[in-house]
């Protein structure tokens, strides 16, 4: 090989390496998501509210958590014949980000409570998708309602979000409930009811948050595996079916508490 050929070979190798590095940097979030997915393994198939009712018709709520999660196509007969139990569930709660058009102004930067309430309402209405247009329209309408009803719309507590669900979204059984362990959250989800969790956002350690993360945050717990909660986290566009370890959610679980979030009560919003 001539010196020229060797030089060209080196140049080509370096160029390819630079291109590969550039693409890896640009796609780093996708690579992180793929790595996280590989670590977690497949999550349970999402089940809509109507599908859940059909699958577990007649099964007492206290026993639902002990029923193996099957794919919708598996059918009732196969589900009854399978005696194995798996502590897993995934409810099909449509996802939206709290800043649908990436406009992180004061209203949208603090819109996690509204986004969480909107997602929960959409689940009970049987919606499968919330478009960015619908998300933006609903956030603006809800913040306007909160301003008229509460006198403000920022940093609403778990109790106030429950009131939103009862009075604005016609879910009369919504309430803020004291949580004694992660089993309380799992039991609600296993019974077909997603849970809105208020959190000290900086304890969540989500790498997709800007900076150290929000002081106060809300998200929807929609499922669980044997070690993680499956959530819709509206604080990031990558928040659909995001997973947090049980301990992470438990340690972050705190209500607003007048701004002293780290010492806020461990409560969650549930539809009983």
C-alpha cells in the first residue's frame, strides 16, 4: 500500500469515527432509552379501562393484583387456565407532556398537576391519544378554571387536584389519600385505577429533566413490574411509559406542603 493510500485510509477512518460520534451524541437520549429498556425488559401490554373491565369482570378488587397480566389477544380461557401469578400491570393512560409545544414558560413549566389530571380524565373517558392541540387547549382551560376557583393555578396540592377531578372532570370518587407503603399504590393500579403522585421532583433523578429537576412535581402511576412503577411523567417528552424504581417513587412521594416539599405528607390522588 502506498503512503497516499495509507493516508487516505487513516483520513477515512477518522472521518467515520467523527460521524459515528456525532450521531451517537445527537441520538444519546434514544440510546439511553434503549439501554433503559434493555435493563428493564419488556413491560406488560397496556390495557384500556374497557379492556380491564372485560378481563377482570367478577374478580374482587383485592384479588386482581394476584391475577397474571395477559395480552388482550390471549383470551379469557387461557387466562383462567394459567395458574402462574405475576405482580405486574400496565393501564393504557394516554400520555401528554405539560408543554405540548415545548413552550416552557411559567404556565407550562408548572403544568404537571394539570397534565396529570388531564391524563387521568382521558383514561376514564376511554381516550387512546391526546394530541398536542388537545393538550394545549385543555391545559389552558384548566388553569383558567383553577384561577377562577382557587384564585391561583400554580403548585396545587394533592387535595386540590382531587377537587379538580371531582368538580371539573366529574370523577366524584377522586380523593387525596394517605399512602402508607408502595403497596397502596400498586393495589389501586391493580384494581384498574391509575394514581396521581405528588413528588419532590429533585429526588426522582430523571436524566431528562432540565437542571436538577423541579422542586415540586406530579406524575401518573399507570402500572408496575416486579421492581418498578410504570408512569406517565409529563415533565419530559420522553415520559410515556417511563419507569422508576419503587424506592425512588416512595422516597420522592411528598405533597406541596407550602413549598417545604421534602417534608410534605405522603399522599396520592386516587379514584376509589
